């Protein structure tokens, strides 16, 4: 039955490609989360009315974020080929996609972090200061926990965007479901392969959204 | 305990400078409840924030418990803040933490070990009457309960001074009274110096020992609460005092009586302390050939004692009325003739 519907699908290859997509998405999401947090916190603290107002570092961070957020991903991959080669020694395979995935999405998430932090009640930060908290304590015990639901829903959106990016990275040879759909499906006119790859990507996206929603619900005590 | 010398705070705005606090001198004694009253924009919020270094004065000196708050910074300032804690109008609790965790927060900041934090938190929860709510989140509490958490949190590191920033302004009258009772109780039990700012004279009347009235960045009047209530000097102070002594209905009634009785003389009598119990009025009516119409009478309780005020309309011939007023003066009753418009 399944073989009749999808005569050209090599299930072993399909499974391998799924794992590659999951791997790229997961690793890129973790690094995007960490780098995005640093960028977002920097933007928030050094921005106008921040605890560490500093025009120059704010301008530099904002410029970095804006530039890398604006470059279309497919171009960013090509621009980063030399860096990828230097870091990994190769531009093929799932790892080769990671630098571009992270550099492309961390600034995007950084902006989301900044927005999430700006939503925190200023009074709560003032209260922490009035208790004698250091900036580090405020970051760890006020800013992050108080914005956690927004940080999680932000990384959910970003992780889903990353699934899409991995498909694009697939085109230049990074592997994964995008790569498979393009090479085996499109170029060899095997529509059933493209279909199955698409369904698997959809399942991954829905799963990420589902996990994200649960985590948001669990952390939001408002 | 707390000393402000020539404190000035200016903010630079795009269209010039704003002087929020203008050369304020104040001295607050240990163990007293000191109230600062003013309308919004009077500078009281900025002033109280200079007591824990959340704002730095542009000029002048702030000393709290021997520590010059206007000068210290960094680790010294953070250490000092643990002894000058603050509660807020909107409570400013962390919604992501339970009641117990919120109260533990300042202890974490002070580096108290987990094993020592737990008994202290339990003790504080008992002190503010929140037993059984330890594991609730702020969103599950009423306004009064949230402020109790705020108070418990503020007391965690055994401060010398408690600053109250409009701490009851977001609460209904009944809850306000229960929070004020709690503050009075803490003040007595822990000999804690309390500085509070408010725009409600009711709060001053109920718990403060002394009061300063602020207008446009300056302290325009200051003294014992009873004294200020009995004989307010500045127009703004009179307005605040009338918040608790006169209702708008009475004002309207007086206005109506003034127009209905064009020939009477309206006077306001102020009584203080034991005088409220003496039968001055009865003697006034017996001794003089005048008609006395009582338009309004009330007795108020302040922290320092009782005071009352009566508004009378005296009718009779001019000489008799003048003699009656003279009699009241001689009896030591504060008498003020209300002018007709």
C-alpha cells in the first residue's frame, strides 16, 4: 500500500535525512538561544533607560543585529562559505550548515529577547535594585525568569524558522530533508519523495510548536 | 537617623531642566513614622528614592544611619540598601516566584544560606499574617495580600528604615486600614523608622507622628501631625486637612446656608486634646444673646491625640457676636471667622 503510493521513496535515506534535519535544527536552536540571549540582554541593558546606558556599545550591537538580520539566508550561506571552511574544513554535511544557521537566526532572536525584556515591569527591576541586587543577579533572577514565557515562545518561532533554513541549506549540500526533496524529488521528478519530505517537515514544525506551547503554559504564572 | 541637607534634584529635559526637589532640609528621628504628603509631581517620589540611592541628588547631602547615601556607590551602596528597604504602590513582586520565594529573594541577594532562609521566611510569613499562602503565586493574591508579601520581603534583611512609596494608594479603604495597622505594629515591635509618601491625608492622620507637606519640590510645612491638623498654615496644607475633616456635601451645605442666612457670622472652632470634652459650646449659648446654628461637627483621631472642629453660624447683633468670638478666644479655643465671598 505505502509502496504503491510512494514508489520512489527510499525509507532508509528518508530517515537519515530526517535525523540530519533534526540535528541541524536542534544544535542551531541551542546556539541561537544562547547567543540571542546575550545579544538581547546587551541591547536591553545598554539601550535608552537601561541599567547600563551606553550609546556606543548599544549602537555596535544594534548594527550587528540589523545587518545579519537583513541578509537573505541563501546569500548568507554563500558569504559564510570561507568561514565555514575555516571552522569545519568542509562545506558539506549537516555541520557545515550550522555557522550560517546560527549567524542568520541569533540576531533575529536577539531582537525578540530585547522585546521580551522590555515588557518586564520596570517596578520589579527597581525593587530588585532597592534590595541591593547586582546587575548579574538582576539578569539571572529577575530578567530571565520574569520574561521566560516570551523567551520560550520566541525561541519556538525561531526554531520553526530554522527548520525552513535547514531546507534551504540542504540545497547547497548540507543534507537533511530539504536536500533530499531537492535532489531526489525535484531534480529527478519524483513527486512522491518531495511529498514525503514535506510531510515530515510539517510534523517536525508541529511538534516544535506543541512543545513550545506546553513550556510557555508551564512557566507562565501570571 | 535620616538627614537631608539642602537636597536638590534636577532632571534634564529636552526643553530645559526640571527641578523635582528644591533645597529640601529634613531630619527624621529614629523609630518615628514620618509622612511626606503632596500631590503627584510635587517631588515626593524623587525625594524618597534619594534615601536609598535609587536617585542621586544633584546637590546636597543625604545621610541615613551614618551612611552618606548621596555619595556611596557600587558594593557599599548595595550593602547599605539591604538596611533601607522599600515597599511600592504596585507591590512589584516577581510573578514567577511564589510568596515564600518572593520573600526569600532579598535573603538570596544578601547571601543567606538556603538552610537559614527557610526559618526566616516562615517567621516573616507569620509576622504579616499570610500563613497557608506560602506556595501561592502573586496572581492568586488580593491587593492587600500582595502588599503583605511586599512588607515581609522588605523586612527580610532586618532593615533600620522602611520606605513606603504610596504603599496603600492602590488599595481599597478597608485594606488600606489593615495595612496601616500592620505598619504601626511593625514600627512599635521592631522600632523601625518608617518614611512614607502619600497623597492621602487619611494615611498621615492614621499612623504618622510627623508630617512634611511638599509642593513644587519644596517642603512648605512640617510638624507634628496633631499640630498640622489643628492649625494648617499653608493653603495646600489646609486643602489636605480638609480631605479628612470636610466632605464635599458639607461644603455645599455651608455654601447654601451662607446664601440662606445672609446676616449670620460663620466661624470654625478647632479643639485639641482634652478640650474636645469640655462644654464650651453650652457656656457660649448660655452666656450670650445669640442664636447658634451648628452646621458641621466632627472629631478625628490622629496618632498624637484627638482633635475636633465645629462650624457654627452665629446670629444676633454684631456686638454680641463679636463678644462671643472674643469669649471663645479667651477660652483657648482656636476660632476662625469664615469669610463670605
